């Protein structure tokens, strides 16, 4: 981006090579040089303002002293000053500085056409292990579509995989990301012609969504509902298909049922509230703050219980006049087992799809469940085969997807809490781990 105002930017071929890895959260230090602070220095730093509040860029160049990343062995060369005050971001010829992903919309990221940027971690552990790395771009196989990803949402499964507690299914990408939205970039052999290059789509994935490209069986792609952005669409596939599956295919929800939804303001929870109402059933939720309970009410919950301040089991029995709930959607597990059984109605169904509260049981679970004639059903979506997932996607596309575009009381809405550039993947994980989110956390990929 050199030259005088009004001139064309320097073409990408004029930029020198950059390192292939941009580590999020790296520490940058001033090189020891007598030139520090002299004209010609440039600082690469985060843009001011609240993290994750929908910002389009993670870095911004400023005409200060040159900075050097702590984890690079390259020589301390300063970043050049802005050639023109009208240009927001200069080219970075310093080989010690990595690619400023999303830092300047006019500055293309120097990634090989055979490669892409993806979220990566070298070893299991905390969010500090995450960074964005240049990796090989996948090619679509038989019956697959290559999707150029615009956005991908974060799920609890991503946190568990990062911690080494949840491996991807055999044959799936080890890159994080169970859902994505974007544009069809390439069609593999054997595709049936339902999609064409350039189409917008969203996809259910076993992994790989937090990258610039991902391959998807064409049967797992869904059209983006009219009126929704790509960012909103990225919040639909995993969360909404999970909720739809739990309610209808596993839990056999019926009109008039009381449905207790734990983690009611999670991505799955916000979807389940709306789908329960659509089915003619009555959603009740648990959550950990008054703010979350207020949002649940706006989405259609008949009642909400703060598990930090009251016994949700007793509160549920009181609300249902002693009858209990017909269906429980439970992602907590061990720590909730006794309260779940206590508020379960006769012949009720308890659907377990997560173990956030642990997997150990200490007590007479079976005798209590038997007394209620209750059913304990477990379910996962990620590990199911493509035939099942395609059936689920088809049913959801036909029965539910049109309601995202329909005005009126039956309209469905994906709930987004925060949007992060993928370069802030560490912050996104920390935010979810703190249980602060109401709805989905979405990551935007560089285009």
C-alpha cells in the first residue's frame, strides 16, 4: 500500500514473504535499536475498544517504534512508517512480523493458493495454546463441496477438544469447528447438481469449520434463510440441529409437554426454547443469572430458575403443580442427576447430551428412575454417520428452516452474543469458559 494519495496500492507481489504462523496473544517487544521512536518506526497492536464486540480487525499499524514478536528468532527490523496519512495500514516488509490478518482490508494476506489459515493448537491445554496457522487447503472428494468459510460458531465441543477430552470422529478434520457458513468454492466429483459455485450455504460439520476452507458432503449443506447474514447463519447448524434432534427424534416431544432445558441460554438452549414453543410444548429453563432468565422469557420460556439461588427441582415441581416435567434436555449430567429424577414426571424422558457437571453418579439413580418409570436416553450428534445427519438436515430444512424468514409469532431467530475475528480465538474460548455468553459466539474468517 505504498505511493502517494490517489495512486494504486503496491500489488501483493511486491510484498516480501511473511512467516506462515500468526500466534494470537503473542507478546510484542521493542527491539533494542537507536532508531526506536525515529521516523519510520511502525507499531503493530490491537485496535482499542472492547474485545470481540464485532470488530473486523485484530491488528492496526501505528507510526510508533518498531516492535518484534517475542517468539520469533528473526532480526529486529522496524516496520516502515505510513507512506501517506490517508492510508490506514502500511505494508510490512519486516520478515520478523507475521501476516496482520484482517488488519487492513486493502492489504491481502500472503497465504499460498494451496494453503489456508486455520485455528490450531500444538498440545492440549488452555486457551493460550490456540493460534492461527497456515495449513494445507483441503480438496473436495467424491460427493463433497469445498466451502469458503466466512464465519464459524464456537461450541463446547471445541473447548473439550482443545483440552484433549473430545477427539474428532475417525476420518474427520482435527481442526476445530462444527458449523460454518460461506460460499461454495468448488464441487467435487459426483456432486448431484444441487449447488453451484458462488452459492451461499451453511453446513453441519464433524470438524474443520474454523478455517478459511472446509470440505462438506453436499447433503450436509443448507441454504441460508432469506434475511440472515452469513454471520447469523453460522450460529444455526450445530446448535439448532442438535436441539431439533433432541426434541423430536430422541425426546419425542408432544404438544402440552413440560420441557426442562438446562443451560437454557446456551446456543442449543436458545434454539430449544423456540423449537419447544413451536411444537406446542411448554419450555422451562435453568440458568445462572437474572439477565439470562430475562432473555429466556423473551425467547418464549414459561419460567426460568436460577440454579445458583434456588433448587430448580423444587421450583419446577411447584410450577407444574407437582406433576413434574415430561422431558429434560440435560447437558450437565452427574451433578444434576438427583434433582432431574426428582422433578421428572411419571413416564418422563430424560435426554442426556453432555457432561458439563461430570460423569460420576453416587446414589440410587436406578431405583429412583425405576420408581418414576422414567427413560434415560443419551445422544450425541457429532459421531453419527453421514446418512443419519443427511436425514436430519433434510427434515430440518423442510420443517424448520422456512421459519427463520417468516414474519410472525412462529419466526425463529439465532441468538448471537459476540463476534470475534478468528485472530482472537483465545479470547473467544475464555469468554465461553466463563459461561458469560447468552446464545452463540461466532468467529469471522479473513476473506
